[in-house]
């Protein structure tokens, strides 16, 4: 029997150009991303070191 694995890649959500934090739109995008990933059965999230990537991952979790 073979196990199938899927890799989903996503960019960080919309971020403010000046400070790098997520905008209100970006926070909403991250929440919606999280819902979609849960429906897909995703069990783990990994993110890059930038604050906007971390914020996206935490809101999507």
C-alpha cells in the first residue's frame, strides 16, 4: 500500500508595505486559508521567518 502526500504552498496574506504586518484584508485571507486547509485535511503548517508569513500561519492554524 502506498501513502499519498500532498504539499500545499501559499504566499503570505496581504501585508502593509511599510511595516510588513498583515492588513485587515490579509487577516481575513489567512483565516479563510486556514478553513480551506482544514477541509483538505492538512495536519501541519510551516512558515518562513518573516513576520507576515508567521502571522498568516498563526491565523490559518
